[in-house]
């Protein structure tokens, strides 16, 4: 606020609001109402994906100023996310998870994905990783 970074402040408020929404939803479901760190990483990852889709749609419709705003919000959100793993690191993590779970066929994909999500939440795109795991087991 003091630095007069209105766009950054707006994005930080959006993050805070999303976390509070999850907190309220957890309380409504009978939970204790607290939001864990993996939940926060999941929320912020979802926010990044939403903004990427919005930016793509804005670019396709010629609304470049709105696309730039979405991309700027992505940069702010990513400051609070763990570093994304490289392709080589993702491959190594998949190999380790397959070995650890003893997965041998496509039916074991869920076990491998659970192991990866437990260890690497926020560090990799699980949509893309799912295809890689299926390719390795299939």
C-alpha cells in the first residue's frame, strides 16, 4: 500500500479472499475451519490456471490490455508458490514414485499420483504429470 502498487495490492487481496472463502467452506462442512498449507498452494495454483485461461481468451479476442493484467496477476501469485520443477526433475520424481509404490500397470496410476501430490504439491502441473505417469505405466 505504501509503495502505491495498486495492481499488486489488488492481487494480494484476491489471494486473501480465496483463502478466506476456503476457510469458511471448511467450517461449513463441519471441519475445524483452518486452511492448511497444501490447501493454500492448491488455491493459488488454481488461481494461476484461471488467469492463464483468461489471458488466452483475452488475447484471442484482441483485448490485450486485459490479457496483460491477467499475466501481471500470475507473476504476483507465483511469487508465493514454490519453484516449479524442471522436466528432468518431474521425470525423476515420477520414477521415484513408481518405484516407491511398486506400480506396474495403469491401475496403479492413482497410487503414484497420490504419492506425487503428497510430496510435490504446488511444484508441478499434475494435469500434465498424469499423462506422463499413464505413459510410463501403460
